[in-house]
C-alpha cells in the first residue's frame, strides 16, 4: 500500500466550482505539504503544515485554502476554481526526527483541469 | 525570482553513456541539496542528496557534485540506462527550515 495517497487522481471541473483535493498518509509524519507542478515552472509550494495546529502559506497560496483534519490528513481546497489553477497537484510529507529528515515523500498526484 | 534553476529542459543520451544534469542556485543560505526523479503519473521520488559541507556524494550509478563557489551542482548518471528516462528535479533547503525550493526540472531520455 502507498504511504501517501491522494484523491481524486484526476478531476475536471468548471470555473467557479468549489473543489477539494485530499491527502492521507500512513507514514506517521507530522509535516505535510501541498505543491503544484506546471510545465516550465517546476514544483511550487502552496501550503505547508508542521503539525495539526500549525498551517503556513507557501509561495503561491492565493486562491487556495487548506485543512489539517488530523496528523494523517491534509486537504487542499479551491473555493472558486479558475482555469489557471489547472495543474498537477502533489501532497508530500516529512519527518524532522528521522534519519531521512531532509527528504519529502510525495503522493502520486492529482491532475486537475478547470474549464 | 527563481532561486533554483535548471537551465536545460531536456537531455538526450545513449544507453551506456554518462548523463550530466545541472542545477544552479542563487541563495547562499541553502545548506542541503536533493535530486528527485519523477516518472509520468507518479509523484517525485528521492534519488540522492548532498550537504553543503561536502563536494561529492556517490550512490551506485549516481553521483552529485557541489561547487559552492559557483553555486552549482550536477548529477552524474553512469552508465545511463533506458529506465533512467524521467524528469529530474533539483531541490534546495534553507538552514533551519524544512521547506524545499525546487528547480523547473530536466527531462532525461536515454535511448537504447
């Protein structure tokens, strides 16, 4: 079983709709992240959470919100989707107390298309 | 302001030859660098890393070199294999934080 799962894997929605992307992890990591990938722009950080009560904006948080429902769950919401939010979205986790504390572990991604 | 740059969007190499992927950075506060590999329809996976106190780290066919004075790092894959065909991202971490800044990626194609 995958350690970091994302649902849905693919989603097509219309401009103005609200959409939620979900991320779950079984790694027991406190830290979770949401990124988006666009062609030619690499991975950019949207939001990150260092524990359930600690949520921080990344470099491109406008138009997005997040919810950390539990240590294992971190959701990303688009309150009113717009076409330039069409992208590949990744969730990631990390554990600052492990030997591999510098690494982030990624989910398989959600491909979102906003028409 | 792109703090981590991968100036080559793509690279084609023949099987058995060396692949060299390059990455430049601008922030002197970066103290740890990582390379991730990404296959289509999958998330990025960690490949190799290097601390800023070292200039080389090797793991099997993969070697990362760091030139701090030039703010440049490179990933060498020797010998290259068709299964290495993927997008490679360079990433950097700032001292005291666990946030990573990623480059734009280089698509490597290794042909038989």
